[in-house]
C-alpha cells in the first residue's frame, strides 16, 4: 500500500504500523475465509460427504454389500458436491476480486 502510493519506506514491514492494516485489506480483497465463514465451509466440506455416505448406506437396505455400495456412491457424490461447491466459491471470489480492481 505504501509502495502503491509512491511513498518510500525505510522502516521495514515488521515495524510499519500500516502493514497490518494492509494485510487485512488484502485478505478481504482476495475473499479469503476467516472465522465463522471458514468454520462453516470446513464443516460443510467434511460433513456433506460423510452424511451422504450414511444416507447411501441406509438406502442399501439389509444386505451388507448393498450398504457398502450405497456408502461408496454416497461418499463419492458428497465429495463431488464439495469439490463443485469449492470451485464455484473460488470462482466467485476471483470475479469479485477482479471487479474490485
């Protein structure tokens, strides 16, 4: 931020009172997740595949083979859903960052 303003800094970033504010602005501009957003996304990326694996196993009925197949299919579907969600979220953050600059 200091360099972008055309100012020269001789103190170094470790001693700069503006450096922390710059870092915070850059993190927000990049759309990085923090706090509750990060916790919710992490839980969703973990719990969605796990939940769908349980649903698939339950849909398999009484047969252990069918339960295993259902669990594997459910886990695969949950992982695919989590991957697509992560990709869409990343793309939205990139577009938002691009529009801000």
